[in-house]
């Protein structure tokens, strides 16, 4: 079978688990927005992972709250949908017969995946990530570590099954990325402060039209503005669109807005605490103002 997924740490761990229990011949990465818009096709020999349901696929696994009201009747698909900390956890739950055997050696990685995808991190883990959390930063699409991403993802999907995480982090391909995160953190912090403003309880970070910006951990902004409880981050999207990424603060957990369901109203989606939407350039400013207003309430 072939996996269709998004290129992040949850997609990676999900892929690792699936390659242990299914015969996987290829990994295909797609943009979540393309899947939402029906631009991605799937065949009966394909497994859709950590993405909206694609009609015709052989198996489907997802956990995003924004998809909860769109899940087809169970008779229409094979696989599993449930609200869980990560899609990898959904796959782990689905293949219950492998939990104590095949999946046992991936316990620490799965636990880190749960915490990263649901943003259950400590202040120290954000400022000084180590182990699986550090590896996850190198796979975060918003870290800025973009070049050769798909090649890196596919290689990691095999390599992390062969050696312990300590050795994975020492491999030159991984080390050059973690070193950049460390070396450029100070510059990234300065960039955040320059392009961020507070609007009541909302952090608004505008990274549109920035080129060659330093890499950095997307959770750092919450440590810099502990009085705020939610962030709106803006950056350039496909074909002139504006990507709007919203996330509850992982330290000030007082925001009550269900982000996934809010952004589903704007053509996006996500989790209770985080999500994204792509806004057309024509209407972006009005919709940004509208969304920030809802978050301020």
C-alpha cells in the first residue's frame, strides 16, 4: 500500500507504525489544504493519514476535531477516526494486537508525539528541547527547516526504526538541523519581537513577505508573552493566499475558543487548541480582523 500524509512529526510517527504492520511501498506527502479542497485523489491501495477523509482510499486515520462532523458513516471507510492527542495514537489504538509487541519499542517516541501534537510541553522543553521533542522540531513545517524536507522525512521513517533516538540525533543529517535551531534561536527571538504585537489577550505575529528568516521553535512566542492566551500567526501561502495559524498558549491555558471548529468556518481546520486556514488575499485583512475579534471575546 501507499501512505498519503502531511510532513510533520505526527505524520512521521504514524508512518513508522504503519510500516511495521502493513506492506508500504511508497510515502506521498500532500498539503492539508489540498486535501480539504478535494484536490487530492486516493485509490483503494492508499492509506490516508493525519488528513481529512479522501473518498476511495483503502484506509483512513485522523484525529482532528474539525473533521468530527464530517466523518462518513463507518461502513463507508476502513480505518479509525477519534479525537486523540495525535494521529499516531489513533493508529496505535487501532492495531491493538500489536501494542505489547511490535509497537512496544516506539513507546517514548509515541508519547513525545502525543505531547508535541497536542502542545503539552514544559517551558524548558520549549526553550531547550531534547530527545524526541528536539527531533520533532526539525519536522515542524513552521520551524523554517524546509529544504529537502520530503527526502529527509522519508529517510527518517526508516532510520528511526533502526537506531535509538540518541544516535538518530547524532546523525549529520539531523545534527545540522538541530544545530541551526540552537544557533539561530537568538535571531529568531529578535524577529518575533519585531513582527509581533499584543491585541488584548491575542498575540499577532505577522511573518508575511519575510525571506530567509532564521529557524525557530513556534512555541517560543508563548514564553515571550505569558500574559496572552492565544496567538495568530500570518505568513505567505500558495498562489498569493495568506496562511493564518492560530494556537492556544501552552502556558496560559485560559482560551476557551475551539480553534479547529472556528477555522473550519473559514475553510481550514485543526484541533481544539490549534489550527490553520488559508485566506484569499482579497478578503484576508477583513477575515483576520474578524478572527482576532472572536478570540478577544
